[in-house]
C-alpha cells in the first residue's frame, strides 16, 4: 500500500567516460541543481556515487508535466546535449511511488526492470 500521494520517480545512472571529464561533470551538475531548486513540482531529490565512476540521480515530481518542463529546458537540457562527451553509458527509469524509494531498492529495480532504458555513447573528441 502506498504511504502518500503518488509521485513520479525518475532515476538516472551515468557512467563517466573518464575522470578527466569529472570537472565538466561537476560544473554541469551544479548548474542542473540550481535549476532544480527553483523547479515547480519537484518534491524530493537525491544523488549517489557508485565507485569507481557511476553517478546516480533520483528525483520525485508531482506530475509528468513538471518533470518534462525541467528536463527539456535550461541547464538540464544543456547537460543532455553534453552527455556523449561526459558519459560512456547511461540508464534511466521512470515509475510511480507513494514514497521516495531507498537507493538499494532503486538500483536493483533499474538493473532488473525491462522498462529501464539503456544508452551507450560512442567515443567523442573534446
């Protein structure tokens, strides 16, 4: 049984191409976080590092329209344009929940769900 209002959960996992890309990744992440802080409809968010080079994000939204407005604009849109330079792979999963899930459960779900979308990026030059 759900413990609260249903929210849209979006989870991403990004495999950094190289530690040389880390400074650009941090700059992009800071800009996205600033955008996220002022986004209407954001209910919660989390960030997790998985050694040696994977970064996870999880956001909870009041509805799909709010999430799409954030995703398709500003710093986040720019980050999506840069992803091939920064990452060698990425995965994303969207689902509904009555509470913010815990990381252990989310990781298992992303890795096992047929709904997860996986992306691999060809090597690109700076």
